[in-house]
């Protein structure tokens, strides 16, 4: 951590996240990646870095997984269509080599993405 930040606003955010996680608060996971090309935010990287910080602050791997899946769907009242793998739901899925309930590294082990039931190889989504 950068010097001075351990007592600054980032430290306070970490304490708040840790407290809320200990009370099983309803977290949502979003992205700050803008829709326009930029040099500051690579698609996917911000989310990956954010989950690392959330875990460091005290969120469990299960809380992070729920924040990225069912919690978002419930909050937007889309949980009848999205957020879990069930018959009749939209098949927007990410297949990982590892379990996100065992390690944060799982989020960097994507093999395949499904968008509305159509499989898309990860390599075709990568920036060149």
C-alpha cells in the first residue's frame, strides 16, 4: 500500500466494507469501464482489481460471487431471468477453470463466455 493511505480515505472505505461484509450487507458489483476507448480503464481489469480490494477489506469469496451474480439481478428485479443457472433463464455465463468460491484467481481463469446461449471463445474477446 502507498505510504499515507493506510490512514486516509482508502483506509476508511476498507473499514466500512469490512464492517458491512461482517453484517452480510447486500453488495453489488459493477464496472467503471467507460463505453468509449480510454487509456485508463481496460475492460475487465477494474472489476478484477476491485474484487481483490473487496476481499482484502473483508468480503468473503461467496459474498463477492453473489455481488457479481444474483445480487445484481435481484436489485434490478431481473432475478427471474438472470443471476443464476436455471432452466428458462437467459444463458449469459462465464466458464472458469477454477472455482470463484475457492480463490480470486478464478476470475482470471475464463475459458468461455456465453451470451444469450451462444458460446464465444475468450480469445475472440481479448484486446489485441
